[in-house]
C-alpha cells in the first residue's frame, strides 16, 4: 500500500504514521510534498502533531499535595459504629471474640497510625493507576480528520456493492448484531440497537420500502461501519467513521433532511456530515424525497472537544477493541 499521489486525493489514514515518523523515507517524502500543497492535509498533520504534544504534556498526572490529607479528614468525619444498630458488629457472630481479634470491621474509626499509613499508600497507588488509565484513554481517544472522497466514481463504487453479485471488503456482522441485541422488534431494529450500543449512529427508522441488507466492519481495526440499504426506492450506502469531518475542497454545504451536509456529489448523491464523534457519509441512488428521509433518520451534532469527551472516545475505542478480541 502506498501513500496517495492522485490529484485531489488526501493522506487520510497516512497522517498518523507520518506524524509518528513510521513511513518509509520515500513515502514520507511524497507525503510531505503533498502536505506542502494541500491545506486540508496540512491541517490534519498539524492536528496529529498537536495531539502528541498534548499527550506528552499530560503524561505526569499528579494529585494535589493535600488530597490525601483531605480524604483522611473526610474519613475522620464518619461517626463511630458504637450505638448504630445498622453498622455495629452484632453479638454472637461466627468466630466470636477470638475471630474479632484478627478481623478489622468496616467502621469509621480510623485512628491508628498503621491504618492511616496503609490508607495513604492505597490512595497513592490508586491515583497512580487512575493517571495511567487516563493516559491510555487519552491516547485512544485521539480522533483522525476524515476527508471523504468527493469524486462521483467513489459514490458509484459504493453503490455497486449493493447490486447483485456486488462484493466489498470487511466483516459482515449483520447476523451477530441481530443476535447480540436480543429482542428489539424487527430484525433491523435489533441490528440498529447493536449499532448504537457499539458507539455508532443508528437510524431512528428507515423510510418505507427500504431494509438493511448488509452490516459490515471495514479495515484492519474495524474503523469504518458500513450499512447497505436496499428496497423498492433504490439503494443507499451509509458509512460511519469515528473522527472529525475535514474540509473537502470543491464542495458546498446544503440543508438536506433537516441538517447541514457537505455535498460531495449529486450524480449520484453523496453527502457527509458530523454526528457527534462520528463522521457519516451517505451515497444514494434514490429519489430526493427518500434521500431526505434517510438523512433525517440519522442524528447530527457538533464534534465535542476537550479532555472529557476525548477520554470518553478513548473508552469507546478500548471497549470496542476488547469486544473484537474476545473469543
């Protein structure tokens, strides 16, 4: 696989290895030459590098110096168990007095120096673990810049997969989705419930005459979800990828289905928009009114920036990876 060189193409998934210095010298040279003349890829590379600098600055996760003291003070405010029938050790417990000598009741009476030292060590270890986990989620929550291919040939290629004898790479997970989601009305409802549970964007309902024919995960890391819809009105391909929708040169924005979309092509229709942490693009060979109904069925929303949304994206990524590798 080589770095993009066709006019109008973008680096896309090559931005991350380029920022990490993982591309072979010849490919890196070609990619950098492309960045020098492409604003979209230059912005994407800058975002990749900025994320790595932010991660480097966030490596040291240190707790406030007085946090342990404040937690200890909070423990000291818990009233003693004596006289509290809900917390006091009942008389005649199994083991009797001898057993009590070797058992520490769960009470608020943290008074000995030994217990305080143990609690401090536990707090320190816990904070270190939290910092490590936060770092992992921060890295996993990095979102790529997604720039869909605006050429009509790309839309035609996607739609050709839905025809009889059409073939596409990826793992078909339609049966798995319907089984995993349990009972959710129709088989399509069950599949869409699974889509939502995995952190993707599922439709509220499909327009009359359309049904879900294929649900597949594409890519080595299953980074693209593809839904193929077919029926009397025609064919629709919906693709979803976690990330931020980048600027696509030569395109315009238009309001369709109650949201603003980037129109990649009109013959056939191919549009894209941001739906929270997911970029959705739709290629369709259906009447205009059916297209608008399809778009309206999927949600839309601004991409969320900041530390907490990034950690949330990291958790979604890690959870999905665990599900994929589970036997």
